[in-house]
C-alpha cells in the first residue's frame, strides 16, 4: 500500500529536514510517496531538499500561495489510498503512520484522522476540537468561560485524551485522509490563505457523511508557529497571525452559515472587545493594554469590508 505524504515548506529549512528524517525512519517508509511544496522560502530550503532528499517530489512556488492552496497542488500526483498532510514542524514516531493507517483501514467511515499532539515540553496540545460558533468564539474573546461553563470552547481540554473519539475537527499538522473522501469532497477550499482550511474541510466531510476521528494511540511532537513567525506579528497565546485568523473566520462563517451568521459573529466579537476594554478600565490597567481590543475591533471591521462581507480572500 502506498501512503502519500504532503508537506508544505515555508522558511523552515532545519525543521523540514528533521520532519523528513523522521518520516524516512518510519516502519512504513518504503511505502511512502513524499511530496514537498515549497512556498517561496527565503532560507535555502529548496537547495537543502534537492541535495539531501532527492527522492522527494518537490514543487517549487515562486510566491507564497498559502497553506491550503499549496497542499491542493499535490492532488494531481497522489498515488496513495491514504493521504497524510504533515506540517514541517511535526515529527512522527516510528510507528505513527502505520498505526493510524491500520486504524483507518478497519474504520472505513473515518474520512479524516488526527493524533495526540505534544509540544517540546511534553505538554499536551489541543488535538481534537469543536467547531467555532458565534457563542464559543465570543466567550473565548471576552474571557467569560468561567461564567458560561456549559459552552464547549473550540479548544476544550477537559476530556480524557487517552481514548479514541469522533470529533468536529482535528488540526492540520498531522491530518490523515481517506483518499475516497478526497475524491468525493475534495481537499482544501482555496478561499483560505491560512487558518480555518481544515475546519472548513472537516465541516464539509461531516456534511457528506464521513467521520472525523481523534486517535489516541499515536503521538506527534508539534512545535507550532514556526512558519508564521517569519511572516508577521503572532498573537499571544495562540501564535497565529491576527489578521489572517480574523479573515479566515469571516470567510468560514459566511460560507458555511450565511450572511446573518457573519453579521452576528462580527457584532459579538466587537462586544467582546468592548467587554475586555471595560475590564481594563475598571482595573486601571496601563493605557497600552487598551490598544489590543481596539485594534482587534478595527481590524475586524476593515477585513469585513475588504473581504466583501466574507466572500473573497484578500491574499
């Protein structure tokens, strides 16, 4: 059996090398078709790939086309019954791929599978997530989770991560897909430049009757945020490019829930920023702390207009 592995590289030369070395040490390495799409890296990633990994299929982009769009470029070349999307800052163990493919073979309704993700400090990362909604994103933004305890946040971590479970969506850093599902649903919507592409994909998969599964029996070391660091200011603590995160959420809500849901999302995000601002005023925090919610609200409205009310990407 052939397993197609796709990696998108962007200014992560050293990590890409480590990720590929880990792949080639896999127990099923001889069955892997590895495709790397380089998104116009500036750190000699391409030269390293050509010198150190001549067996890898390399696609060189002249510009950074984004994460989802780059993965899509590999679809005409896929040979495997299963397709693994792997981040260049995610490192598999020897039997990770073999275990997860074996699980999917015996669970034919599983269209997408994710695994347990841990950081360099061995801390558990969000590995099995709930779909974003108007309510849970509002609660996260306003930090009112201690008040609304019954609402499931996107990154709920309160459950037993040692058991397999079906879920809404799994992160794209280790994202194993049944090839039949790609043939039915497709891969990523090119609408998204970065963020929400796997959320949207899992939503489409579940709408088509496929299951999204968190598999607890395999662990992947995931560093996170390395490509994003080279392309702008990263939000804290989520290590995401703020403007692209906002834009992707606007596109997601408009596409999957309609214009009224988009208006509700923008309004609730602005209310959440107002709540945060009020908290800062009450606590007499330094003036600099007021800039974050103000800038977030302003940026949200700017992107609302630039995306033509959540219909087109700005990049």
